[in-house]
């Protein structure tokens, strides 16, 4: 059973013009209604429209949730999923924003992000492009501090066994700090008072703000390579957590660990604790205390030297007194009476023996000198230099005679060679050709043509002249040509 075509066209309320409409409908046939126009999107066009809607509807939005599937790619971009108990949304943070993060995002961390909604067209997924991220609960700086501390502690960089003792007498002290801060003035003041002959190597850096971390790490590496540096002080004055942030960075910690000389961390006041304090060989509560630590070993060393010097002087004085007492006691004994006179007699005897020894030595030396002169005269008579001079003179005369004989023989040989060459030149066929004669060959230059009957008209011959060669074709010869 079909439904009447105007069943759903009746009005729900009475219309005064309804009868007129019905009458007109009865009088004229109704035309079917035109179907609505169909608008067909491509997938790319629809995705682009959705993206434009997102970007125009949602500007900067703040979203709170828990991070999962967090992954930092080698391109430097951070990809993650932000979720709560009922939904989730994909998120991306590009490298330009990641470098400003003060902590490391990780799975399970509850954060608040600020960004804009967008559509990733290749997959048709909507996502939030984050420009800022901060953790909930702990501050970003504190979270970054705890994460880095846990990481470095797991690597064993805080172990006391890794720490090195300070040198006893540092001659050259490196300082990494700001030129404008009070820390440098305090360090110099203490060292000037307690160790005035110390050589200071100062590497000025920024201790807070953008770029301070890289400058501090580079300064530590550079100053550790300076020849003769015994210890390095790295520090600054007190400040807020944000001011000390540069000393809580991994590059600074790695540079301190890699330093070839001991490093003292003197950052802030006694209540301030940084990552640099944990990895340094020694932590000083203040920059002034760091300077005192550097020279503490020197003070102890000097005090020990003073104590040993006093003990040595006392021991020497006591020894001298004991020996004077022994000499006085021996002098009072009967067996040692008049020992000074006996000592004088022994001295006279020693003097006489010394005089005799000098006389005997002089006579022996004179005799040896005469023997040496005699041997020298005999040796000079057989001096090789004289014999060599005579042989050289004989060799010179023989060499002169040999040279003159060789010259005469060479001249005779040259004269004979010139004569033979002249005779040979007269017999040379080239000389004959030079006088205007020519040599006629057959075409392949294997036979000399001596008679005209040896060739026929049309043959090709080659004629050698004094300078060059020509090719000729034989033509019929007349009688006059043959004569």
C-alpha cells in the first residue's frame, strides 16, 4: 500500500491560505522537489577544512594530563601522548621549544602544557603542538635537579673514591667565575693575604642566564689544559634557584668530572647545594672558604716545617752542650794532661813530613818532565805530517807528468782522427750529392737504377738529392732525351 504523496505536506496548525493552496494544487499538477546539491570533498580538502576549523576555533590552549609514550627522536622533536582517565590526545614539541625545557619529560609525569591544536594530515589525526610544558607539583627546576642528580649518582660520579685530594702547595690556581661578581674579589683577597706568591689563571664567564652553562663547561675544559694549573675553583655568589641553574646542568657536571686537575665547587652560600657540589672533588660553602681550602694544606705544611725547624735547633744546641761537657771532662783527666803541647809536636812532625813529600814530588816531576821532552823529540823525528808532506810532493810531480803525457796523447789522437775524417768525407756519397749529383732508386727503394733501360714508361722512381728526396713518374723518352 503506497503512501499519498502529500501526506507529510499538511500543516500542523490551521492555515487560512490552506484551502487556496489545495485548490491550486488540484488545478495544477505538482512538480517533484529538487534534491539538495551534493558537495563532495577530497580527503585532503576535508582534512584541511578540519584543520582550519581547529586553528580558527582554538587558539592557545592549556591542557593538563599525564605523559605516556614519550619519545625524543634524533631530530630533536619530542612526541608523546597526553591522557587522563577518560581520553587522550597526541602531542608534539618541536626542537626549538624542547631546548628551553628545564626538566626531562618522562612517562607517568603529570604536566600542564600550552599549545595550539592542529591536524597531522598524512594520518588524519589531531594533536596539540606544545610550546611550553611545566610539571605539576614540583617546580621544573627542582624536577630537573632531581632527575640529573639521580642519573649522575647511578653512574657513580658522586662516589668519594672518585674524588681527588687537593695539592699540598699549589703554584698555579685556576678560577672560573664572573669578573663582576663579589666571589672573585673574595677569592683574590684571601689568596693575596695567605698565599701572595700564587699564580692565578682567571677565565671570566657568565654565571647565569642563557648561554652560561656552555661558557662554564668550556671554561673548565680550557683552564684544565693550561700547563701547570694545580687546582680549579668554580663558583659564584649566592642567589635564587634560577640564578644557580647553570651549575645544575649536565654539561657543567661532565666538564668537572673530566677535568685533569682537582676542582673545588664554591657556588652560592652554605645552604645552597648544586649538582656541581656533588661531582666536584671538594665542596666549599662559599668562594672565600674555597680560597682558604686551597692554602690550608700550605699552612699546615709551613707549620710542620716550623715545628721541625725548632726541634732541629733544640737538638743541635743540646748536642753541642753535651760535647762541650765531654771535652771539659776529658781535659781534666791525668792521661790527657798537656795534650795541647803533644798536639803541637805532632803538628810540627806533620809539617816536616809534608815538606819532605813536596820535595820528593818535585824531583820526581822534574825527572818525568825531562823524559817526556826526550820522547817528544824522538817522536817528532818520525812525525807522520813530515812523511806525508814528502809523499804528497812526489805524488804532485807524478801527477803533473801524467797530465802532460795524457794531453800529448790526446792531441795526437785528435790529429789522426781529423785526417781520417777528411779522407772519409771525400769518399762519402753525400759529398758527391752535394756537388749536384743524384741517386735514382726504384719505387720501393731496394735497387739503384743505373741504366735507362731498367725502367719503363709509367714506372715510379725515387730520386735522392743532397737535401731531401723526390718521387718521379717515367714518361716516354724521345731520342734527344736519351742523349
